[in-house]
């Protein structure tokens, strides 16, 4: 790490003592912070930068057709979801959370936002990840039933805040769609756009009703995500949702200690099913990592855990 210019860039330089001979291939890398999706792509197309991360979904096909660029779609453990703050009534009521989930048209969001590159998520485990259950039950879009469930729970004229990252085109699209969809079941959504760091701070502080966020695994073992997202730990409060189900907590502990892979998988299947039934959060979609670079850049890829393989990247 050579230098950090807060809010601007991180400057890395080649480590002459790197453990593998001949690597890194580059003398250095500058990570430049450009919050706006479109601005990032414009800089790439103009040749002002060598690569750009988090390419907007609606520009992927255009960049794929650009002869000067390489559009990279790498398999990932990423999933996008909507956090639900269980500490804010009436979101502490499972019937209300289920109604919200059924009032959101997941497939319409995935199709509109990811332009066919995403897949609807049915679990908080990553797609095709270790012990992921492809048959985990999911909620369908049932606005009439959702409206009836809210009435059954004695909830009317519900108003909720939805915190998103300003400048994130996917967040802004999802927010508009969710606002429109939930309005049809009698729920008013107030979209609050915050700078990325402020949005994260709001989620950690519990100063939200609904919040858009995404996750990438650091390790493949499912214990990591189970412990962080549904365990009910007092510090991270189940990814700051305040979700806690003692049965799920006990099962997460048991699965972590189980050595038989078949028994362990059954436990994780059960955990996924219970978390879904409780609506610990609202699953949105799985998606590949999406990065683009100038043709001269080689090997600028991410592994499924999100790590950029910078040591093998080079400029031809």
C-alpha cells in the first residue's frame, strides 16, 4: 500500500518480495473512486482509465460490442437482497414481512434491472455454493394476497423508508420498482438516497426500515454466511436486520460442528427454509461479477469470492 487519498483513490505498488517468482506483473495499480456508474463507463470508453468495475447492467451488451474493450462476466457468490429491520414495528410481525415479500415482483425486478444477466434468488446462500439448496421454496408475486395479509395483521396506511446508494443505477431502478409495486398493496415507500458510506452507517445503526445491500462470500463454507446473516448475534444482529430465531441459531451451531457432510447439508437446507419462511430479509437476485477493461489489459478477473487477481494481470 503506497498511498490512500481519502474519497479519491488507493495507490498500490509492486511488492519486490512477493512470494511467487515473476509476480506481480504490474508495477502498480491505482483504484480510483468514481461513485457514478455512467461516469465510470464513460472514462473507460474514453481511455481515461484501463478498467472499470460494477458496469451498469444496461451497458453490458454495448460494451461487449465495443472492439476496444473486454467485457468480463465472472462467476460469483454475489447476491443482492433487501434488508428488513425487524426492530421497527410492524416489521417485527412475520405476517407483515411475508406480505411485503409477496407484494414485490421479484422476477420483474430481475428482468428490468439485470437485463437477463441475473437470476432470481431463492436463498440467502450463494447460487451453486456449498450446501445451497436449488429447491428452497420461494415466494411468488401475489399482490391481492399480500393486501389481505396486511389487513389480517391490522396494518393499514403503512409507510416505510428504503435506504439506497445514490448514483447506483441498479439501486435506483430497484427502489422505483419496489415503491410502485408496494403502493399497489397499500404500502407507501419513501426512497432515501445516501452516499455509500452513509447508507452503510444507517444500516449498521438500524436507522432504516428497508435497505438495499449485496453480499459476496469471503470463504466457500456456508458457516460464514449463516453466522453473519441469520445467527442472531448481538453485535451484527443478523446483518443488522435484528432477526433472531432461537431454533435457527441452535441449528447454525450444530451445523458448524457436524462432520458428516450429508447430515450437515440437511441442516443447512433446513436453515435456508426456516430463514425464508421467517422472511429474515427479501431475496432479490444472484449475478455475475461485471467488469470491463481496455483490450490491452489482460487477466483482470475476479474469482467467485470477489478477489481481483491483480498479481497476474498485465498490460500488453
